[in-house]
């Protein structure tokens, strides 16, 4: 996509990414690299070694106060109340009318301090949503996204690099977080990732992020570390069945419809949208995010899916899978389809054969949640 220099935002890693050969594109108003050496090469680097991503466009919202835990449990579908210091949980923010405000990760920094990592395109939306639902709770909500940059280091060999850079995070399991000083600046290191492999995220003040990037690149030399772009991030996350907000989930689709019912904890206390979730679980869903694979041809978002001559859905996410050497995609379709069912996808006025697939399409070295079928 062509860059609009009058409105595009640039991360504090923009210059260093250009130095490493990043091919920059406009990603929802942010100038970010789609690739460096090539999407397939970067994808396989993360699957087999270690790669570095600029995810500084992601947002950081801090929730502090005596009611922080209670409040976040109320606005999240998942159980935030159970979190202990240093723990995090992936969740959805229900909008109370059957859809999702955003998918987020909640981290417990201390008993009354939490960090919520939100998506780039919804940062302001999420912040305002949290503010609007905080009445009656003794909390302070702060959007500090402009103060921080964020680097994700992903892949099985990321552990070796972090042993040198920040060994304290290795004491924590998946979804752990530690507060630490990096170059004298208060920072956060978490252990999650959206690639299906082990990985870490360094959230640090803007003025030290380039130094962190260069040090990680240097520490990872012996493991052939490579900078990676948006293209590889998308193919890695789709192989693993992870959702992209705005494509796979939005204000019009629920967690159950997205095949992510595991994030909904109906047995916990009251939370936004609970009654709708209970009704949906009892009555069933009429559409479900469903996996599709195609041996020949390249699937793209927006392509229509047919079965027995009738249109049954539209692809929300689709790409070529370097790990499987075939096209993979997801879209909302009738919930009664079975794995292996034959369907057709319309590509340039031709309907080509494809099959319903289980999701995730590919399980990496570390898979941190189980999807419901």
C-alpha cells in the first residue's frame, strides 16, 4: 500500500528498519516493514530459529487502584481476578451486544497495578471503552501508548538470546511478565507472542528502543537472528489460528462464533455481556470461524466460499502457509461443517476446490491455548 506521508505514523525504530532493508508500507496508519529479506524466509526463520519484530504500534493501557482487579474482571470475558503478580491472560473485551471491542492481554504487575496490551487500530477505542465503564470503580486508567515502544523476539532460539539479554524473564512461564530496568529506564518484559513459538516482548521507553534492537540483533548473531516484517507475522499467526482484530473478530462477531469460547468464563462473577454469552451457549451459534485449506491457488481475504453451489461464507484471513506449502484461510461459515468437507472458493470468477480444515493449521513449538472445535 502506498504511503501517505501527511498522516502516517512512524515508530521509533523506523530509521533502523530502513537501515536493515525494511520494505515499508502503510499498516492502518502506521509505517511498518512488510518484509526485509522476504516473507517466506522470515517466516521459516521464526519457526526454526529467531526473528525480531517491531510491534511498537501496539498500545499500553495501565489500570491502577484498589478496584483494578475487580474492574478488569468486569470488562473482560476471561478471568482476570485470578491473576497473581507476574501473570497475564489473553482475553476478549465484550461490547455487551454480542460483539468484541478488542482482544487484549491483561498483565498483573502488582495487587493494584495492571498493564493491558491492546491492538494498534483500537487503542483509543479501548481506552475510551474502559473509561466509560469505570464508573463506580476506584481505578485510574492511563493510556501511555505514546511513551513506549515494543519489540517482539520470537522463535525457539529466542530463549538463548534472552538468556543473555534478560535472564530474569526465563523464570516465568508463558504469559509471565517482569518489570525491570533496561539501560536505567523502567521497562517490561513479557513472554507471549503471536507466532505459535516461544517468544518475548520488550516494552520500553522510546528513547532506548533502538539500542535494545541493536543489542538483540548482536546477541542473536550466532543464532542467525533476522528482522521480520508484517508479512511473516501474519502468516505465522494464521498458521497458529490466532485472530486478527478487524478481520476475524470485531464488534459484530462473538467469542463463540470466532471459535474462541475458551476465553469466556461464565462461572466467574458478573461481567459485560455475560447474559448474551449464556444465551448463545445455550441456543448455539449460527456461524463459526472455520478453517479452509487449498492445495493449488492462493487464497485471499474477501474470497467467497461455496458448497453444493451455494455461497456459505467469505474469507476473513487468508495467506500462503510456508510451513505447510499450501494456502490456508478462515471465514465465517455454517457451524455444521466437518473437517475434510469439500468446498469451493471463487477466485477470479472460477471456483476452485478446497477443504474444511482443523484450526490451528500448524502447531509450533509452543502453543499456549487450545481452540475449541
